[in-house]
C-alpha cells in the first residue's frame, strides 16, 4: 500500500482560506446568531474541502472518517459537562439558588465597582478550584443576573467573568492546563507557575484597572424603580434563605477536593432539584403545568422538565421572567453541534498533516528569540481557531517547538509560558472553540459580544510576545554540571 503524499503549503492553506472567507460571510449575514447554525455549516464545508485534498493526496476515506471520530471523542467529556451544566442551570433557577445569588448580589454589590468585583470574585474562585468552566457555570450565571438587575452591560460582565475565571484556571496548580503545559514543554509545575507570574501579574492588574474605569463611568441609581421591582419580585416568588445556596457550596467543596467535573456538576444539579422540592414546591408544581396530576407526580414532572428543558419563569414581571427563563440539557445542543463540526474540521487537518505543514512553514520565519515566541503564540491562536480545542493548542505547539527552543538555548519554561499565555487564554475568544462555545452558552452572551471586554485574555498574549522581543524574563538554559 502506497504512503499518502505529504501536503504542500498550498494544500494546507486552502481549507483555512475557505474557512476564513465563509466565516466572514456567516458573521456578515447572521451577525451574533451565526453560531446558531451558520458557523456549523461553514465548518462542515471547510472539513469537506480538507477531506477532498486529503483523499487526493492518498489518504483513504476510512482513515479520515476514523480520525474525525477520534477527534470528536476527545471532546466527549466537555460535551457531557455542557449537558450537565444545562441541567444545573435549570434546577438552580427553580431551586432559588440563582435567584438568591442575584438578590444578594443586588443588595451587597455596588454597581460602580461591580465589574472589577466580578473579575476578582471569579479569579479567586477559579484559583481555588482550578476550573474556569465550573466558575462560569455557577458564579458566572449569577453575576450575569446581577448585572441585568442593575441595568449594567451583560457583555462587559461576561468579559469580567471570563477574565477572572481564566486567571485562576491559568495560575492554579489544580488546573489541568496548568499541569499540561509544563509537562509538554519539559519543565516542572511550580517553575512554570512562577515564570507565568511575570506576564500574568501585569496583565491581570491592567484588566482590573480597565474594569474599574468602566464601572466608575456607570451612572446607576440604586433606588431605581426597576431595581426595587426586581428584588421584590424575587423575594415574593422564591424562598431566598441561605439554604438555597447549599448547591453552590457543595459544588465548590467537591471541586476543591478534586472530584471530577462531570459528577460534581451533576451532583449540584440533583441537589438543586432536591432543594427545589423542599423549599420551592409551588414553583416546581407550576413548572410542571399539569393540574390533573397528583402533587408528587407534579413535583417529579417539574424536576424532570427543569433538567431537560430548563426553567420558565412566570412571575409576570418581564425583566425577571427573561432573566430566569433558561437552562436545561436541550439548551446546550446547538453548542454541542458547533463543537462537533469544529473538531471534525480540525481532525481532518491534523490527520492529513496540514497543521504540521503550516507550523513548519511558520518556523522558518522565526529567526530571533522574539520572532520564535511570536510564531509560537500565533500557532497557539491559530490552532485554537482551526482545531477548536485548547488542549490541542497547548500540546501540538509544545511538541513541535520543544526541540527548537532547546536548540536555541532557551529554557523550556519560556515555551510552557507562551503556550499557556496564548493557547489557554485565547480559547474562550473563538466562538466555535470548545471553550468559547461553552462560555457563550453558559453566560448567555455571544463570544464576539464579550470578546472586546475579556481584557485579561486579550492583554496577556501581547505581554508575552512583548517580553519575547525585549528579552524581559526570558530564561536561558543553565549549563549542565555533568558536562562542565
């Protein structure tokens, strides 16, 4: 059997060019709604173009199909977590957990300091548990609700949530990406974290200042009629005792103790359902909407409905009903569709050798330390766009550039830092990336809408590249004493 032909540079560029042109058209025609179906079609068409080129180069279709299936399977865990988060949001709304977070947030947080407080709260929470997804799916949902209650921008709030959540995800020793990056690059965990502090610290402080400035420019009247109406409606329709926050405490306790994400989130969803039955039985029965059923059956149907299709608020106050009507596993299906299409495209490119060919071409242009770090950064960002997965955006550049960093006498901590500065942090800025799709679906704000306000995620890669060109904190390999 003949070996498939290695793809040329033109072969490798054609699917990417098709993707860029069609995505531009989708965004122009559909705007922020493009991820509801248009982007999925674009990704499938681009994957077909890549597959045709791969077949022409001698790759059997069965091998390509197998690569697509394997590529999708790498995100099965993420897709199951998405379904679990949808269920969690549905039961937490019904249980009063999210309404309580909104109610107490409106009472305790000042709108002028809300954006910076949101970023800090999410950063501390994510740093303690090492999971941006868990923080966004729990605290993030509540903070978006608080923002809407104040009449503040949900886009800026989502940017603050993403910035804070990814600060903790990037710097926590409990985070999977924080452990993955040094392992791939060939350094140790705590050396990696200490080295990242040089780029992460200034970037995060700059982001906090920007959120503070945006907050101080807001002009919100704390005694407004709309704000009072919202808090009164929440208090009238839900039992807002501290017990409603038990599912939140449980999820964070399990995450801190390093329970796997899927059972942690599912446990939070089912505990939320139990709290709803105990504290909000009338709300559960109302969601069931079946007067002919006995009360136990109506409670069961209400819980079932919240898990599958989310919660629908019927308070009669439009602002509250719009805020609280969401969630359910079914709400995540469009996002899962997007992830499947994106990973299919990335899998074809990787299997056919197109990604590796593009990286080799980029490496030829990297003559200095600064240009090497820039090339690595652009590779991470490009893989987040093309392969749609942050883990591939960390592993592939780490594997491809490790030898080159060593050849140029650069300590591997430099490589581990740049692949996390640019691979981890830009993943939630791509709508079809697993991270971007998750954040948009969970927070209810389109990725391109919050992108300009994800200050930390935008600034940190620029700082990382600037350090590369300036030589600031760029470490050289220490001489080996055994060879001295």
